[in-house]
């Protein structure tokens, strides 16, 4: 990206690494034949979730867009899809008590507003998810969907209505902004009622003669207002719309304006603003930039919003709606991007609570972490290659670092180059429910829900799948690869580590080559001794890898350099071998979350792996090596550690030298085929072998070495066979 990218996420602290934590509506996920239906966790094969906010609240038939910042005409409606968790208001001076901002040091929003700490606000009460407008008999209906709606009395919005060329006017009720308009529709709540008060005024503040009807749907977080034609009748003309959402001061009868620091009843983050405005979130922001330069945060796609609100205007944000198109029920999705960088919205199966809660942090693993972004709507970033044939897309998981967010890589050279590999790969970065979840628990579930959502909206080739990540995302790269090795063709962690906790699971990487990039002594978060330990383990396990150490780099260098051509070449067009002759899997229950569909008890043609002694849960492991002689191949011989050096060139910071340690495999030997299976197991009580995928049959001869009783099940071949008992 021109000018380089800003800082990326990092691991929280060295101590936290210790063992302790567009298109049509969705369709069911279908795993392509190139991978068996058993690969990965059960959650990956669940149909996409259904979030109430994205459902019809009464006669609105159009499916949601699900691409943030986009708009469309569908089924007689005009829709705008907002960004999630972008409700940060104007760019002032941050509230010193804003825990969320402190937690996202490398993904801080451009806006500085913070919510009141009292009940009902839940950290994102003014977060606009969607705005729709349509003609109805005798009037015009407007529907606003919020991310969280607990108490309608605490939130309000204003919609500006005008013709093209309307002069600018001040928004009413102390909103503190101006913009082109002829009329203003302001809706705010009344405590305890499911109908609210709506006021339609002209720019002089004169109320309309009729009262628009308002209905609130607390289940769907939707507010619908119908404007009678006696107040305003657009006919089939073109209308310019603008809208903003804020909080409401009931006793004062006006918008609630932020102050310097939040308290129970007042928002904060307005220090440094001469005239703080009241809107937290604004609609029709299709031009929001991606992250481009240091000192100009755009992580949450609200930097233009933050600057405009600080200047007291929302004039840059509007949509011209053709009511003639609405009358004809014209379908027009042309404003929805189909390639390049974009943000999408996921409907999750999980909702541990409303809104945003930074009162409880994650930060270590394994841990029971729910993440700070609690609701059932979750964002993710996506890079779609500009050129693509008729075949399926590959998938590249690119995991963000700690203190960062899902837009960490959006618009980067790294993302675009990864997307351009082979026939084209979707590059996706889940939010993982916050900045510090270490891809465990619900943060891990978010990754697989996003993957399933991708499969619901794009045709994927599951065999053309790789994983990468930066810092905490590098840890996540190792973690997900050792948990579910049959999902990935290759892995490329940057300034990440197995962190001593994951290194005992490295033998599961037998069929996944790894490229590691790490920095020198200046990286105090992942100092060189940690990747050195990883390297030692990879060598000892006889695995294929290359570990490159850049002595002059620090933890943030690779992000600033934004040159990943060698990594892109390494990942290449590698595909998963779903049925290797030799399967190694190290099993632990430390990261299993059965209630969330996350259980790692299988790999390739082995399943049903059970620990004989699962205690202590955090460290107990079982290991199995299974070699099918029916393939007629033996194990290639590892080369042993090979050292080298090189230079990374072509980035923003100039050439960067590195030293490397690598290990390769020699030729795969040919051996006589036999209907035989060799199993060596430690601390396992049970295993199931898919004899067909292992190219065996029910007459297979089993050679089993085990340190205790092991039950071997061959489905369709009679009763389990018990060894070592």
C-alpha cells in the first residue's frame, strides 16, 4: 500500500504466553468433494446463523446486503448496510477511562466517543447496522436497525430529507451538525413503551401537522417510522437522504452530547472539541478509506466520519434515492463491491450478551474467553481477487494480532498478493470477537463461523486452503493448524510462536509445511529464544519448515515493510492431501469446547481419538502415529537442520537481511503394498480408522504398539479390537 501501513496488532505481553489461556441470502454450507466431510470442527459444517437484526420485522422483504458501506435497491426498498462497532463519534481527545480504547492500542478507532457506564447503553447503543426506506400506502416508511437496543428511551436518530441541491441546515434537538436538508425526521424513545415519539420538522424547526407512526421491535433492534404523505410525499422523485444516530437526553428533550469523561449518564471522549456534536454513527459512508498511513487510524472504517463530525458536518455522507425505482421495484445491486477489499457482516450462532464489554479481558490461552464483542452480529474483512475464472476460490485465513482488529490487513499489498495466488484466493480476517482472544473459545468459533459464511456466499475449493497470521495471529496459526491439520495445505506465522504451550502438539504438522518469520532482540514480545525453541521442536519432529530470523527487525517491521512476496510464493497453490499414508496427531482436550462445536479429536482418516488419562487438562496429551502400508510409500528422510541467509527486498522500508534454519524431506520411497496398518499410540484409549480412506479393508493386519489399553474401531468391520489390555 502506498506510504506503508500503520502499526499492526501484537501479543499482549511475554508473560501472557505462559500456559494458562453480496449476493443472495445464505445457503447451507457444502464441503467440496476435495475434502472429506469430517475435516475440521463440527461448527464448520453448521448452516450460517440467523441474527434477529437481519430478519424481517414486518413487511420488509428484501434480503440484507451484508457488505458494510454498501447500498442497493431490492424488492421495492432502498437499503444501506452500516459498519459494525464503528460508533465512535467525532475525533476529539480520548476518554482516559475508555477501557476499549486502551485494549486496542494497535487498532484504535479514529473517533473518541465512549458510552455512559450506566445500564442500557451496553457499549454500542448507537451502532447503526442498517437503514431502509420504501413507499407504503399513504406514506413512506423508514426502518433503522441497531446493533444493540435494550432501552429505546436512551437512543435517537435523525434522518435528513431533501432534494438534490438543498442548502445546508442545522440538525434539530442539539445534534450539533449541519448538512443539506429540507426536512428532518427525528425519532426518540419513551420509557416503557413500544411506540416512540417522532418529530418531522422543516429546517426552520416547524413541526409537521401529522404525527408519524413509530414502532419499536426490541427483539430485532429495529425502529420503524411511517411518514404520512400529508407531512412529506416524495412521489417518484429523487430524494437526498442523510442520517445520524446518537443518545437521547430525556429530561432535556434533546440529544445527549458527550463530555470529557463518561459517567453513568453521560458519554465521554469530547475533550478538545469546541462544540461537541451528538452523533456516534452516521449512514451512507461508502467512501470510508482503509488503513493507509501511520497516525491516521482507519481500523474501524470511520476515519472520515470522525473528522467530519469533529468539523460539525455530515455533508459528505448522503444517498440519492430514486423513488421511481422503488415504485417499479427495480433491483439494482451495482453499488455493492464484488472484488477488492471489503467488510462483511456475519450472523453468529453465539451471543453471550448484548453490546460491547471490555470489563472482562481475555489475553491468555487456554482460557474460557467469550471476547469483548458480545452480540450475534460480527464483522470480518475480505479481499476478493479482481481476476477469477469460473472455478471455486481458494481460502486464506489471515489472523489479526492482539490490540488490533479485523481490518488490520485490509487494502494491504500482503492481502492483495495473497488473493492473487493461482486461480484466486479469498483472504479473510475474522474479528475473533476482540483484540485479545488468542483464537480460543468463542474467538476460535468466530473463525470457523466466518469460514462457513464464506462457503455460504462463495464457491470454495476447501483443498486450496492455507493459514497465516501476525503476532497473536501467528500463535493462532500454529494453534488452529495443530488442532485441525487436515484443513490446511501450508502455514505461515509472522512474529508468532508456539509459545512453549503449542510446541508439544507440533508433530500434528507432519503434513503441513511451515514458514516462520521472526524478528531480532528488539522484539520484546516474541524474543528470538521463543522461535528458537519452536525451531528446535520442528527439527526434532522431522517436519518440513523454514524459520527466518531478521536480526534488525522489531515486532512491527514486517507490517511496515508490507512485502510478503516470498511468503506468497511459499504458500503458492499448495493443496491439502486429505488421505496421507502417514498420519501423526497429538491430541489434547485443553482447547475443546463441545458446546460450541469445537472438538479436535480427529485428523485425516483417524477419528474418535480419546485420551486415556486427560488430567491435568491444560497439559495432558495423547499421540498417535498411524502408517498405512496400502499406499505403497514409505517415509521420506528429513534433511536435518540446514542454515542459510537471504534478504527481503521490495518493501516500504528497504532491504532487510535474515538468517534461516530449515528442514526438507528427501524423495518419498516406494515400498511393497500390503493390507497392513502400523499404529504407535501413547495415552490414548480409543481410535477409529476409516479403512477405505486408508486404502485398507476389513482383513487388515494391525501392528499396534501402545502404552496401555487401546480400542481400535474399523467401521463396518465388526467389533472394536483391543490392544495392550
